[in-house]
């Protein structure tokens, strides 16, 4: 096993399967450099045999559902208390209260701290998780106190410390070494003592199926984010170029795959709202010329939403800036290109229809004594002029009234 952690409910399902398994299960944190972080702690403790490879670590099982260490308010409170404690220890006495007003202010501050620090939902999740990890550790005869600290204080230890603290059963260099050390070991299997005979056991690897590999790929935060952005680009292209078909279909497929991936990731719905707002502003820029104001707002909203998309203290479960910046820049560039083309088209002189005739040059086919005929772009028109124009002279069209032209001498 090598994991930074996962969703609490998914971890409960895995541990439940291990605790009720009909065959012995060994969890081996390997290869070297791997870790059993967060959810990995619960799974390792639940195994009938827990082993680690050299240069690995286990711990830091604080439930992130509480809000990354208990939330910003509790972090601030702990920091204030620590500073006050350090100040008291260095001076050897508490801060002197000079007046009754200072005493009242200090009392009010303590009431505020007490009110902020009370978080019933956070305490409920924490107490439930501590009770759960305690029962797991007790059932496998492992270090209960360390298990509690791994949850409440995010304790983390190396493989040697884990063996010394009776958190794991052995340190194994590789899989064959693990099977050799497990030989003759007795484990409790659903209340029945069972002796293991693994030294000569055949090793059969069970790799992920094609379907599992595909699902594992799209649930990568970066891939899920790219799928969402590609889906959005496809739909925008379909809306701006109706009738093409392929971009809309491909975009919808990518968007649905991204929504599926979001089910397995800690998605921040406020971030999704920011991303949707950013996309709406960028699309609105195509329809409403705001001279870049909507585009700037869309880019800012899209960037902030992308950075906040997944809530997790682990960088591996967040979208990388290497994916966010190119995606936002590409999407913004496409929108700006479309806006520039629309603006350029609006500023071009009309070249078709009646309005396209205004300013064109023609030749008087007859003498124009107020009225006559002119030849314009190969067509003969009835024309009127405010002054006499001899036949053969060039004229410029000033106005078009249905099938009648108002001209002037060039």
C-alpha cells in the first residue's frame, strides 16, 4: 500500500471488509518511500498482519472532514494560547491587569474564544473517528494510545518506530521476506485462531482491469479538471458554431466524465459556482462588448474557482497550477479571439444589399437633369441628382431609396 489517504466513508467500507474477511489479510506498506497516510492508518491497523518496508512511514490520520486540523478558528485559538503560554513561561508570571477595564476586556475575549472554539459537528466527527480507531486497534492488539494520537494530533512515525511502538508486526525488505516472516504466525480470524503457512506460497498478482484503470485515470484531480475544461470548450464552440455537431457531442461526453470523477473527489461547490460564473462571463463577452471588463472578471473567477476546486490538505488531491494556468489562458484566448473577430466584423463597411451601394462609383448613362439613369456594378439604376450631370461622367452614390439612387458628381 502507498496512499496519502481518502474519503472517510470509503475507508470505513474497506476496513469493514477487512474486519469481516474470511481469509487472513496482510497490509504491506511498500516499496521504500511509500506511506500509509490518513486512511491508510485505519486500513493498516485493521489488517491481520501489518508490515512496512524500510524507509516508509505511517500516521497523520486527522479527519479532513473536520476542516484541515479543526478549522482556521481553532488554529488561531491554539496559536494565541501557545503565544500566551510562552510569554508566561518566559516572564515567570502572568500579564499584569492594571485596571478593572482590562479585566473586563480579558473576560470578554475568553468568552469569544470559548464560543468560536465550540464546533459541535467537528467534535462529533472527531469523537466518532477516535472511537472507531480505538476499536480497530484493540481488536488487533495494537497500540491504542498511538492510534488515538494519530487521529487527534496527526502523529506520524517511521517503520522502525512503528515496530517499536507495536503499531505494526514486522519490517520486511520485499514480498518474499514478508511471506517468510509470516510463516507459522497465528492470527485471529473471526474469533478462530488460524496459523499461517506462507513461506512456500505462490504469489499471484491481481492488476486492475481496463475499466478500473480508466476510472482511476479520470478520477485524477488534474485529469478531471481538464475533462471539465475540454467539455466546456466543446459546448462553447457548439453554441457559437451551431450545426457542427462533433464539438458539442465530445464536450458533453467530457463534461459527464468530469462529473463522474467529482463524485470520488472532495469537491468544493463554491469553487464550481465560481468556475460557472467565470465561464458565463466569458461567454457573455462574446454577446456583449464590454471592452474586456467581462473577460477580466471571467478570468479571475475561473482562476480562483480552479484553485479552490478540491478541498484537501494533500497536494496530490489538488489541481496543479501547471494545468490551471494553460487551461484558463487557452479558454480566455479563444474567447478574446472570437470577440476580436466579432468587433472587427461590426466595424467593417457593409458590402452587400442596399447599404453596400452607398459610396460606390457609377457612370451616368444619360444626362442627369435632376433625374436620369446610372450604371453601377453592372446594373442600370434610376437616379436623381441635385445638380446637372452630363452623360459619361462618374458619379458617387449618396443614398438608396428602394430602387432609386441619389447621386452626386465625383
